[in-house]
C-alpha cells in the first residue's frame, strides 16, 4: 500500500513537471525581452565652417532598421573646447526618424557636439567635432 502511494505521488510530480514544461514554451507577453538597441547617426553639414556660418546638425534615430519618430527626448549639447560656451538645445522630430537643427557659430574654435537621445527605454550619446575658423 505504501509503495502505491509513493508511486502515485511520483507520477503526480512527473505530470506536474511535464505540464509546467509544456506551459513554459509559450512566451509571456508581459515578460521583459531585450529589444533591439536604438542607433543614432549624428551628422554635421558641413563639418568645417567659418565663424558666422551655419551648420546643419542631424541625428537619425533607428531601431531594427526602422525610423524612430517617437523619441522621448532629443537634445544637442554644444561645448567649445577649453571650457567656453556650453548649451543643451532640445530638438524636435523632422521626418523619417531625423531630428535636426541649424546653428550659427560666431566664435572660432573646436566644438564638441553630443546628441542625447532617449527613446524606447534606451539612451544614446554619439559625439562629433566641428571646427570653426576665423
């Protein structure tokens, strides 16, 4: 009688394990899944200018090859080498995942431009340098 109870208990445990294994094959839609990273391509057109000229600063944001048009925040941080001028400018979406602005640089020097992009729970900060001559 005791062996029957143990065998029955063992069979129930094995069945529970088998059912749990079958159920595990279905992904829980609420489970955290690692998403594709956002890719930010920062560009300056042109990358060398004279003081008083404009430059077009663009950040093209994509995820898994598709444009990201719903970024939470996009800012361009502009810093003059040597600790001079520093500013963070919020930027709006233009089209096709491109966030852009034009800026005039009045002072010669080398500027670091960092795009701060927060989108879909991720943050990216690519950097470019701009040379401004007299």
